[in-house]
C-alpha cells in the first residue's frame, strides 16, 4: 500500500464532520479573488499552487484552459470551503483537457464538489471532497464527477457524504479508479455508462452501496467492460439518503457491489463482507425504480456477461433492507439464516433463446439467489450452482501510460 494511501486511510477516521473551530477561523475570504484570477489568466503548462490554509468561497470557480495543474499542499492542508456558497451549481468546474488536480480538499459545496465536463487526459489525485455535516439529502450530489471524458485517472482520493456518488465517472472511456476511499456516501464509487474501466485497490465502507456499475436508459453513451478487483468493500449499511426519484435512491442499504443493466463486468479478488442486504447485487433497470422517463432506442436493459470469481466473502445477508426482502429471507432461510452472497433479480432477454448465462460464478461455495423479478418475485429460489458454473473470456487491463505521459 502506498504511503500516501495509508495517510488517506488514517485521515478518514477524523475527517467526517470534525473540522476544528481553530481551522475554520483561519478561512481567508480574500483568496477567492486571487484564485479566480489565476484560473482566468492561466496558460497551458501553468501550475497553480494553493497554499496551506482554509479558504472561504461564496461562488463557483472554473477552469477552461488545457494543460494546467492545480496543486495544493495536501488534502488536509489546502481546503476550499464553500460553506457560504450563494452562487453556482458546483465548487470547481473544469472544461479542459490535459489537466491535473491534486493535494487539496473541497468542502460543503451547494452542488457537486469537483465537476469535469468533457476533456481527455485527466488526473485527479489526492483530492478530498466532503460535506462536513455528515450524510444528508441536502448535500451536493457528487464528490468527484468527471462526465463525457476520455483517459481518466482517479487515484488516492477521499470522498465523504455525497448525496449521490462520492467518486463518479459517467459516459466516459478508458478509465482507472484506484486506491481511493469512499465513505458515508449513498454510492461510494459509481461507474455509469462508461466503457473500459478498471476499479481496483479502493476502500468503500459505510456507504449505502459500495461500488456501482450502472447503465442508465436515458443516456446516449452505453457502458460495458468494467473490471472491479482487489478492493475492500465492507459494511456499506448506511441508510439511503439520496434524492427521491434518482437511480441511487433505489439502492437498498447494505449493498456491496451492485451491477445494473451493464454488460461484460468482472468482479474478482475483492474482500466483500458484512452487507446486511447482499454482498453482490445484479439487476436490470426493471428492478431499479428508474423514474427518468426517456429511454434511448438501443438501450439494453439486461445485464449480461457478469463474471464473479476468486472473491473473499464474509457475513452479510442477515438483515436486508425493505419489507419484501425481509419476508423473502425469512421464507428462504429462516429468521436466523442469511441470504446468499449474490442476489440476482432474474431478468433475462426473452428475445435471445440461445443467450449465454447472465452470470458465471467461480467462487468456491458462493451461491446465487434468483428473486424471480420477471414474475413478481413469486418463485424466488437459491439457484443450482451448476447453472452458473461457467466462464467468460477475461477483459484486458486498462493502460493510460501513453495518454497521460508526464502526468503520472
């Protein structure tokens, strides 16, 4: 484990909602104008240094110039506080390429903390995003939020208390999300409508759902080919505090890794434990409570090609969220039993009679519970493991070395 990642791990224990009065008193309201001017006047190749301190902002700031680095003195030292924000939809908005942001914190934004819209060759490293009052529906939706991007590295970041996803990447291509920590968010880490992503070395705990790989029907860019491996995903049992009607508002508290309407996903070599609903959930959008209206014509609602192997499961499934799942648990395994490690809603594309299995499992004695969603959950059953005793071709490793030359 990298030394800086150990520092993130230790810092997380005191970060959530525990800023001292002394630190708050050092806030420098004049620094907002200084940084805004630096961002406006920036030229490609510039490095904007944010000194140690807590700085107050009352409006969004933005960067539109390619090839700029924004660098603080550390995620617990250079703090941009938006607690008094009165204008703007996010804290920092970036619409640029060949961009690096590292070693700073963004706190208490009205909306998203760090949003990156478009662009490619992007590094986000050792950035802390946090709502210091803890989990609340009134918090901003996203901590770190790259969307419609290409060649993205997110590493050694810390995201706390986002009302949607702490670390999110959507409608993007060629992505690595590694060695981060996400805690007390609705979704810890979310990969949505994104192709070719590696998610590894992360810690996701105390969220509602730990790691999500979603495809949503109202987005033009479909997603596929995500590897989720070598992560610690544990005790994601926080009550769902997402905004009603959003996709994450349907996630049951106590969900470890959740796959929704996504294809070609590998889940392997993870430590996944102690999720009161299920350690892994695989579902179609039909089970996700989606209320977004529009659906793209080529949207595929059925998850396919999900390969689960060589994970380490422990605990979980003992107190599922929701009356329906509680009743299901009692009916299948009794009040003292636990649901299997893998919960599947059972949706299969009815138009493909010779389709391969939705889920292949090579994971010791791990079982799959098919809740029979297409039939209104009338005949849920723990599947015969032989039905999932299969393999899919493994996905290739994602490499960013060429795209991010000089930034890594």
